[in-house]
C-alpha cells in the first residue's frame, strides 16, 4: 500500500515517532484501510519542514515495515479523493498537536481592543489638555490596560491555533477588557460633552482631532439626525463660516478646517446655501474638478487623471497617465506564494463614467470597470471645498480565485513602476 505523507513544518513528530504512528494506523485499520493516509512531520518550530537528513532517517525507519511510502502534499492528498471520501470534522480541528484551527473571534477581539485603546488614549489627551483630567493617573490606567491586552497576544492566540481551554480563557479576558474599554470611553465622552458649548442654532457636531498638529479633514456622519432640515445644508463653525455639506453613500459629509491639535471644534448643521464651493466642468473631452484649493483634470473617455494644480502653484501633468489598477493572481503552490500572473489591467474594457457630484461641497467622478469572470472595480476621484488635496476612493467586488487588486503608478519610465496593495 502507498501512504502519501503530507510534508508540513512541525516539531512534535520525529522520524522514529512518525514511523511508529504509520505502522500503528495501518495495523489498527487492517484490512479496512482508508483510501489514503496522511501524516505530518518535519523539523523546526512550526515552519521547518522535512530536511534531507530527516527524509533519509524516515526511509530507514519504514524500510522494514512492509509499507511503501510516498511523499506528497495536502493538495495531492485531497485532489486524489472523491467527495464521499473527504473527512468531515465537527468542532475544533486540531489533530496530532498540529495547530490548524483558526479562532476568528479571538483575532477580531484583539484588533477591536487595540483600536479602542488607541481611541481612549487620544480622548485622554484631549481631556488632559482641556484641563478636565489629570495626566498621571490616566497614563497609569492606560498602561495597565495595554498589559492586559498584551497578555492575550501570545503566539498561539495571535495565530488562532490554541486548544479549546486556553481559547475560552483568552476569549473571556478579551470580552471583559472590551466591555471595560467601552464603558471608559462612554464615561470620558460624557465628561467632555458636559463641557462643550453647543448652544447655537442648528444641530451641533463636535469634531475631535487626536493628533499633535492642527489639520483639516473630512467629517462623515453615518447616522443622519432625524431632525435634520430638508434642502441644501451647511456646517457653520464658531466663526460663522458656512461650509457646504454633501450627501454621500457613507452619509452626510463636509470638510472641517483648522481643527486644533489634540482639541475639538464645534459645527452646527443647518439649512443654507454656501457662497462658494467645488464644481465639475465638462468641455473638449475633459472633465475638470475644481475646488478653492486644488483642481484636477480627467480624460472624459477613460477617466484617467491628466493633471493636478494647486491654487497659485504650478500644474503637474501626467502625460503617460497617473496610475492604473491591475489584478494579479497567485499561481504558485500554497507554500510558495507569489503574485505571478496578471489577469486584468485597466483599459481593456468599456468603462462606465459618471459625474456623481457637481458640488458645492464635493465634485467627483466615478468610473466602474467590469472584470473577467464577473465582478467590478470602481474608482472615484474627488475634490472638496476647503481641502488642499485630491481624494481617490477604490471599491470592488469579484470572485476571482487567489486574486489581489494592485495599483501601479506610471512614472513614464518603464524601469520604474511602483506597485502598491
């Protein structure tokens, strides 16, 4: 009988132990043997794999067993079985000491607690600089919270391969930590909100800036207030400046200007019409997106970015195009990944170009491109009234196997094509 051996890096099974397990498995199931048997062996700590020395020792160990051993891979093992022969595992998949479980709940909670802690740190800075909270006490509490989180981030928890008992224990720690962090955030926000002056006409919106430098940025309200007035909206700051508000897919949005470092700024939403804003113009096969700080020119037939210019500055031209989207597929083996086949590049299809916003808050052009085998990629280029930059938003939906979307920046030099995920 031929027994394919699955070669995975692992340190629990040495050749002598593996040979015994092979013989024991055959003896225990004789004569009703399964169509194939697979055993995991190798050297190193979760990644060594079999060496030539290990293979030689293994052959010596099995030479007198009367069995013919064939080296193989997981793909070869399972492709050789029909549907009725595939193993069905219920509950925790953890065989022979090899970590093959994926505990997504723990992974998700680790990332969520990290974001909650970073948010709490930023809010603590705002409270401290506003004179509402002592710095020393809060720093000690935050340090202890980080220690609790790091206790949950040991090797097997991060990898998602712990046994069931430690999985439940870590899950309990993380759920308790998340509940505590959420409660502390609510309490800190309540203390800050009690000191913010929101008494003015309109719906108050408080914008926080956790960075140590003042900056502008886009504010998005995913939940639209019920009492919001109809018609055109503006966001009015404390100085009486009216900023146009856009209705986007994500919700209401506007450009917040000059939000002070580690502080906040209050805006009031109300009905009104701004004096100036962004706009979209179409002429001579070009689409021009214009704002008070920047402008962008696009090709009306391909939506490729042709040039950018800042108010009072030079125009930057892209004679070979700005950047293009591509999809690459990994065609190597499971243990040797690499993006080695380009299966789609922008410009090979009929695109759908739409001006999705003509202002005054935002001017934007959206381009949807179909993909081979079904699905689509969409690129939206925006300029905002009050922001000194051009935004590019990429969306996509496809079912291409082992495929990854990349952007390649065309510099005009074929030897220099920077790619980014």
